[in-house]
């Protein structure tokens, strides 16, 4: 059965907001309510910013939250428009060009690419699952992974989405990684991406809710690119899942919110080792200090 998706477009005239970086404000609001992607067209005086959402029971709550958060700008000329598409139609529009992130060259089509010198290719299907590598939080998580000694390690990617972080962990030396997500579409996409990237036999994909259902052996590294409200239950469980001196990479929140995440982590015996900030977003690398 086809799923339906809603494109929520927000249009405004630059001249109406001369002193505001409204493009950044609106984009951040869309990511905050878990848009599956954000597209920006600012080629004229009128800026169009579009977010993409599944048409499900949560959509109208997200829309209400978005409109309330932008209410003061609506009075000054901010306009909303909506377009509903079947998933197959949306996927045709969600293509992206190959691009570099650190050591990795992210490619949408395994049959058509020119590999950069020394780059590690990974294949990510253009589609619905979050995490093609285009968002700053994903890019920063990958950059932090590249700083870690992952050879022979075990990992878990919480909220795996497209599987990009799990695939990167495996390419950087992990012998096995578990990818957890509560979305069957994401699990399917991640499996396809892992197979095309040559690591399908080492990525164990599981349907689950954060780390709540995990009771396997302890691991050496956890990645979690999630909404900020999911950090408390994540850290509460992560301390029992990581080996001593294991690593946890957390992102999905703004640089203004990361102070709360750092304090939360400390309460569970995690110490901050590295912090990256890009386009107003933050990614944090923690080490687990056993009590």
C-alpha cells in the first residue's frame, strides 16, 4: 500500500524581514518537528522553504506546533501551502548528487559515480529514511566517528534511519553494528544501503524503541542522531550497554540545547570529549566513565 507524504511550503518576501535570518529560523523549526528533509529556494526576492512529512496521525499535531512557533511572522506575510503526494512520486523528487563527507563519498546510484582519490564509497538510496548525510547533524556525527579507534569494535546506531552512520562505523573498522529504528521503511532502506555498500552481512537491523529492548552484549560505541527529548531515556539505558571507556556520539539538537545534554550525560557518568557545531546544530562525543 502506498503511503502519502505532505510537502509543507512556507513562502515569504525577503523585503518584509530585512533584519531577520528567517531562512535559518524556519529550517530549524522544520527539523525540530522531525521533517524528513528541508529544501530551500532563495533564488528570488521570495523564499520558499519546504519540509516533508508522512501523512499520519502525528502530522496535524506537528503542523499546529509549526504554525504556533511561527505565528509572529505569519502576521507579517508568511504564507503556508501544502501538497500531498504518494511515496513513489516523492522519491522521484528526492534525488541528490554524490558528495564528500570526510573520508566518505556518498553516492545515490551504485551504477554511476566517479570515486574521488582515497575516498570510501557508501551508497545511500534517495528516499524517505532520514539521514542521507545532507543534514549538518549527520555530517558532524560522521566526522566524530572518524576520530575514534574503531578497528575490531562493536557498535549500535540508535534511530538508524538510512543506516548511514552504521555503515560508516563498519567501513571504519567495526566488526559488527546493530542498527535500531522504530520505522519498518527505515529498516528496509538501511538494509538495502548496507548491501550496496558491501557491509550487509555485518549490519544487524532491528525494529525497536531506542535501547529499551536491547539486552545483548555490551558494545564499544553508540551513535544517536535523535530529537533532544529522546536523550534522557537514551542515556539512562546507554550506561548499561557500553563497555568501560566506550564512546557515545549524540546529535539532533541545536547548539543552544547541548548544555542540557552535557549535564544530562554527566549525571550518567559520561564525560565530554569533543564538541562540533555547524549551522547552529551541535554534535557531542562522550566517553563512558564507569562509576
